């Protein structure tokens, strides 16, 4: 099942087009954002 946090991470990444910028916008670390994206692909 798709997690809403992962969905928010993905849409923010699409908006900002850079992992670091998206992570800053979300208030999380870049490795955490990477894990969210990876987890969403595997679900």
C-alpha cells in the first residue's frame, strides 16, 4: 500500500527536481528522502 508520506516526498521531488532542494522543503535529510522514494518504488 502506498504511504502518504512517500507520495508527498515524490511529488515534492518532482516539483523541486533536485533531491537536496526537495529534502529541505520537506524538512528532512536527503538520505531519508531517497529512502522514501526507494520504498515507494518497492511497494
